[in-house]
């Protein structure tokens, strides 16, 4: 990026308040044409809020002023952002796996039609192949997206965002673009991002991975607690300084990884992971003992968010998972349940709830056999057990026939936990168990998990919140670039130190 490049995006005084809580605090943000700007910060720093305001998903507080190429545009409106030349590639990519690149590109702007009004397949193919070739891609244009490499799928999403980019698209926002990419494919994506930059488009690159920041960005902006901390040329900052800016204090000396033999109850492991791998996770070995709560920390894309699904059998995996010494075949969650494992996924609404059914139905669906008699399902017994769990977990309102979707997020999560706990699991696996709940509900859920461990269950919990893991767990495994980079006892690490460990670049050959 030339120091004389004009400012393409300028934002002044950007604030956003959610129910009395400031997510952004009078942030000023400028990006130059032909610049790759990294945007970093810890969870809750305001990165996602800023991107969602740019994309038109959130409305900003009054008083913010924004321009593109010196022309004002209205923040918080998707149509205005598109007209101003902003383009977005989000983590989920928004592709249809069964369709090829040609159809996925057409989904963004409609099919090219000939004079008769019918689709011109020849022009579709030529236009799409030319666009992908301009980004350096060469693969079967007709192959289903599901059969392509992860970097190729990301390339299609970028191409769709930038279609007609020459002279119109001015700013490309990439939100954690490597979150689902194997490490070997990251460099391929970087080549595409540099091609976009070299064509004069500004790139805002949101990432938790500092090694990527140093590899790809020209400048870096740090947000913390909703405020702008610093914007610096990437060449002028090193990793310790960037971590310090991100977490707001100087680095502590790294602790030595603690031995797994320090488990309070050193009985036979209830859960064993031996060489487990997935899309991101690589050859992971973990043990969870009876009465132990083991946490999994890591930034987005580290593999943290993949582990629980791999363990339960929700995703295809390599390696071996053992429950009390018995092997669980991959992609067999039914056998995981049968062998004594319960799983609470992170997407409560999408994967863990029947939103339009009752609290009773959501609580008991995990195991209905006890309620069946000669005349069918005994509703009175089903309600009675549900009420026991409503009392035990202090669910409000205490109404087994209330619709699940009418409960608050915290009470919904308690019902999801009740469904898992009522089968008396030997192993409890939870991914982001307090995501989207308030402070009071979080404390109650932590008590529930501690009680489950006290009764002898082994608990594996993945969370993006360092403070939660330090408060809740006995031992914490830190994921970095798909591998377990560090293991520490929760009693001997602070939340800031744990965050620091998640941000460190993993050495090529960790000790």
C-alpha cells in the first residue's frame, strides 16, 4: 500500500448500545484503497458489531458519520453498503454445497440471460471461469461445491462478493476467512487476498490468528472493550506487543504445561481421545477422569469449536474415542448415547431444541421409555419428572407446558442441560454451554456442571471465554492451529494468561 493511497472508507464516532451495554464506544476507523487492514481484539471487543453495522445487520447509535471515497453513506443499511461498494464474506460462506461454482456465483446476481430471456449457459460459464481465473483459481467449474477444497469454496464466496469488482467493489470485508481452512490452504487464500489488494480494493481482514495478521496485513487495528486502542503499520509491531495491546497488559512469562497426572481423582479415564482429527483438529490426545471438568480453550478456527462434535460423533473424524475403554465408531452419536455420553451443542435453537414444542417435550425427548405403559405414553409421569428438573435447575417459569421458545436464553439452556443430565451420563460434553445467557444463568449452569462432576461424571467443555474456563474447570487444554499447544491447571492460570496463550502463535514443534 502506498502511503499516498486515498482514504476509501472513513467512519467517525461509531457507537452501538445493546440494552444499556456499550458494544462500541465512539470508534474512528479509516481504511485506504489497496490496503489490507487486519482487525483484531478479544471476544467482546466490538469487532463483530462493527462488521455487522457495516453490513447493515445492526443499526448504530446516533451521531456516527461514514463516507466511501468521500461520499456519505448510511451505516446500518445493507442496500446503502452495497451501493457504496462494500462486499462481505462471512464465516459460513453462504454457498449451496450441491451446486457448482457457476450456480453459486449466479445466486448473488442472477443468471445471465440472452435476448430470448432464457439463461445463457455459455456466457455464465465464460464469465464465471474468467472471474475465478482472475483470482488465480483453476478447478472444475461444474463440480459440486461440496467436492472442492476449503480454500476453493472460500474463493467462490470471494468471487461472488466481488463480481463486477472492477470500478465498483471498493472494500472487501473478510470475517475469519480461515476459520474452516486447513493450514495448508491458508497460503492459497492469501494469494487471492493479495490479488484483490493489488487491484486497488481495500480489504478488512478480521482474525484471531496473529500469525495471519503478520503474514497478510499492511496495517492492524486493535479494538478492546468496544473502543479503538491502536492502529499501526504491521511492520512496526511484533507479536508480544500486539498481544499486549489486545489484552491490555504486559505479557507474563509462559507457564510450563502441567502434567495430566495432577488430576485430583486419578481413576480410570472415562473419556479418551486418541489421535483424533477432523477438518481443523490434528491428532489430539485427551483424557477426562471421573469427577473432572476439562476445558478446551482457543480462538475461532483453532479447532476448539470442532472438538465436541468430533467426540460425540456429529462430524466425520479420524482417530479413536473411548468411553470407559469402549470404542465409539465415528459418526455414530446413537452409540455415544448408548455408551453413556451426552452432548450439548453450541447452536441451541438450530441443534438442541424443539422451539415450537413444550418444555416437557424438550426435557423428556432424550429418553421416553420410562413413561410408556400398556396404554401408551403416560403424560402425568412425564410432567412429574419434568417438574423435578424445573425445581432442581430453578427454571422460570415453572411450567412444563410452556412453549420452549417463550423462555429466556438462560432458561432454555437449563432445559437443554436437563435433557442431557436426566439420562445420567457418565461423560458430559458441552460446546459453549453459557453462550448467550446472562450472568445469573451462567453461574447457575456452572453449579449444575460442578454438581454433575461431583456425582462422578467426566465433563469436557469447550468455550471461547477464558474467564469461564478458569472459573469452571480443573484442567484446560489450549488449542492452537488444530493442535493442543498447551495444558494447564485452572488453579494456576488467570483468565488473562489463558487468553494470552490462545493468542500465541503455535511453534512448529511444540514441547
